[in-house]
C-alpha cells in the first residue's frame, strides 16, 4: 500500500491538483482521500479505477505492479 500512496501523491502534485479536488472527483470527503495518501485507508475498486483514469495510468501502475 505504501507504493500506492507514494504514487498518488506524486501524480497529484504533477497534475497540480489539490487533495480537495481529487476527493471531489472521487465523490469522497477530503479526509478520506488524505488517508489514501497517508496509507491509512485503501480505496474501493471504483475509486481505484477513477484515480487511474484521472491520471491516465493503469491500476497496475498505481498498485506498484508496473513501472509505467
């Protein structure tokens, strides 16, 4: 889960989004999204797919299964 947290933080910063903006896209509250970035919670499958779509990467990349 640590790889996931690092990758979504890095992708969010590269895209110039705030945590609140990403939480809105996911349809969750900002504190819930913050827990994703801090390895305190795991996203639902639906939110994992939304994150991959938002950043135009694969779910495998977000989970650390691939390097691209």
